[in-house]
C-alpha cells in the first residue's frame, strides 16, 4: 500500500517528467539510426513502415523546431512594425496597439482571463500538433518565410517614443494645421486640436496660425438667448483667446452676435496691436464705446466692414473724424443715417480710401442714395473700387466746384441693381471720365445706358462687362437695340467676361458683335459669355465657339432663335465643343 501511494504521488507530483520521458521516447523513435534496424531482426518489416513514415515527418518537425528557436532568440519589438500590404503599401503599426492587452501578455494571478487564455493555448497546441502530423512541408514553409520577413522589417526607434505624434516635428504639424485653417478657419479647429497632447498644443499655439480668425455662434443656436452662465463663459473664453492667442492677429470677423459685441471689440483692441481688418456681419449692439476703444489702441486698423450689422452711427462718425486718415476700406449697408457717413467721407476724412461699398439686401426696393460725385472725387483721389449694390445713386453736382481729375486709379465700378435704375450715359461719363485704368464695369439693371455711351469711355483695357437686365418689368424699354458691335469692337482684345443677358439687340447686330469678338484679334482671352434671353442665332454662335478656344462658360438659356435642345448652360471646353458639332 505504501508503494502504491508513493507511485500515485509520483504521478501526481511529476507529470512533466512523465511527459518528458514519453517525448524522449518519441524522439528516439523518430530519429533514424542503423542500430535499431539491425537489432530488430525478423520483426523488422513492421517498424520499417513506421520509421519510414516518421522519416517523412522529420523535415516538418525540424523546421518547426528551428522556427521556435528563432522566435525565442528574436529581440523584443521596439517602437513600431512595418508590414508590406497590398499594392506595395507599407503599413506601420504601433507596438502599443499590437502587444498591449493581447493574448501574449502574461495575465494577472487569480484572474479569470488566465483560465481562458490557458484553455485557448491548449486548444491551439492541439490543433498545431494535428496539423504538423498531417501537413506537408510546403504548407509549413510559407508562414515561416513571412515571419522571417516581418522580423527583418523592424526599424530602430528610441525607447521613449510611444506614438508617432510625439516624434513628429512641430514645423510639420504647423504646416498641416495651416492648410486646415486656410480652409475651415482657426476657430474652433485650433482650440480642439490643442487638447490632444503637449506637442499639438504647442503647434496650435503658434502665432502664425492665428493671424486670421472668424468667430460665429458660441455654445448656443442662432436666434436663441444666452443664459447668464453661458454669457459669462463666452466672455471668459474670448478674453483668454485674445490674451493668449491673438498677439499676431490681423484679420478678425465676428458673425451673428447679438450680445457682447462691444465687449469683444474692446478686448480685441487692447490685446491685438496688429489688427488691420475688422468685419462684423449680422451683429447688433455695437456702441460708440467700441469705436472709441479702436481709436485708442488699434492704430494699424485699415479696413472696417459693417455690412448687415447695427451700430451707432455717431460713434463711427467720431472715429472717422479723428482716425479716418488710416482707413483704406469701408463697407456699409444702406440705412437711415448712413447718408451722414457718406457725407463725412466726401468732406475728406478718409483721404487714402481705396475701397468704398454701400449695399442693401436683394429683396430691398427703392433704396435711393444721394451722392455728390465731384466732392467724392476730390476727397478720395486714391479710390480703386466703388460699389453701390442694389442702391439707386442720385448724383448731385456742385455749382462752384473746380475741375477735378475724376477717379484716376479706379479699377472697378459697380452700380448693379435688381430693380429699375436712373443711371444715364451722362451720369456714367461724370463718374468715369478720368478712369483710364478701369478693369471691371458692372451695369446690371442700368437699362438707360446705351452702347454708344459705353464706346466713349476712356478705359481701353476693360476685362469684365456685366450689362444684363434681370428685373421683371420691361415697361419703358425700347423694343430693340443697336450698336453692340461698337462695344465688342472696342474691347475685343481685352474682354474676358461679357454678360448681355435679356438685352433686346437684333439678330444682325448680335452677329456683327460676335464676329468682332471672334476675328477682331489673335489674342484668345474670352472666358465667359452670357447670352441668356437674347436673339442669338446659330450662324452668330459658330465663329465665337470656333475661334475662342479658351471659352469655358456659355449661357444660352431662353434663347428664342435656338432649338430646344441647345437652350441651356454649357460649362467646360468639351461641352462647348460638342455644341459646335451640333450647330454644324
């Protein structure tokens, strides 16, 4: 009984030794030797078959043993692994994501995961044994080669680097962030990116990325009121941004703010000494206190855009009287008291003004704006852009005014309107008689302007002429017009965009005008042509489409002398070439 207990204890206490003995016996059986063949004698044929079979299995077992030794001697993976995927693509996988929390990490003692992992290991070992017995050597050679390639693809890396973002140069991050900022703006992108890590925070704090900032709705939807806590949070956040990020700010835009506008402008002027452009769009509550703060601190401010915003006119008037000499751009929306602003500009408070724009909404009607052109020409001789969008200018004349030089530097004049306009050839001449450098002329809605009046203008290098008629009523207009060929003949060499939509020129006049565009010069400059609603004919279109190879926009919608399939908008040179084939 003692012997049996002892043997049982040996079986219970030493199972690895038993397994080791059986393994050694199997290895001795599988190993080929001449002594075994000679000692077997007559019973040799039976073990011969088994030995041959085991000899066939020898290469696979040998290879697996070598593979296990290679895996044991392989160094610990460092930072990341490079794998070759499909289409010669190199895939870089982080060592943390590859090994942390995987089945190969030793589990904690007493955990349930240990039992599951041990069961999984036993199953995998059993499966591997079955496969090694039945598999062919060719099948086992493939994964060994792949793993050897993966071993050779390990790249050296510092032990302190755990993620690729920590080793990326800060200059590269700034360049990437700059692309996003140019497309989507600095806020809220840079605020969110700065929370990723210390490196990204340092890159997002670069003053280069904060030169142009646009801030819209903050924490609330449009049209909803702010709670006191939210309002306090908005003020604190804006103050922190101005103090810590806006040191190199140049262009700032504030949109759809109905509260705290004055506070924002005051903080902005105190912490942004390089501010050059200020734009307020659809904002309300701008008081004279904000303009006073701009006058004290923002000595580099040159552009003020207050379109579609409500503000105290008296505050802006005081600012222009004291600091208007530094302003070069003013953009306003027509209001009840804006006439006083235009009068202040005409009195010479902004001598270096280059851009002046007064506009209204498209649904506004009968917005008349008295303008003294002669006074404006003397007060703003450096004006380059003059726009009166959807506004009816009522031109005034000074009785005892000295002769002026007009606008010698003017490059763009826009008097477009969606309603009826009183502008005549004489009024147009009074504005442009000295503008020899004019490039863009927008007269949409000015039905009283004639081709002969345009032909007398002193500008010889006009590039864009917008002369379409888009208002609904045609009352008071002549049934037909003539003389379009005078316009195309004068500017056929420089004209890039021409819009004569809904102009009632005759078929013969249109054919002559298109002929001047096509054959007037060898320079191929025309890019856009709008003939919507005109009496253009196929014979008039052929020379333009055939000669102007750079033409990429053609509008033929609602043209009554073209068949139905051709009345549409053509975009792209290939689309226009197909139209040429259909015309022939």
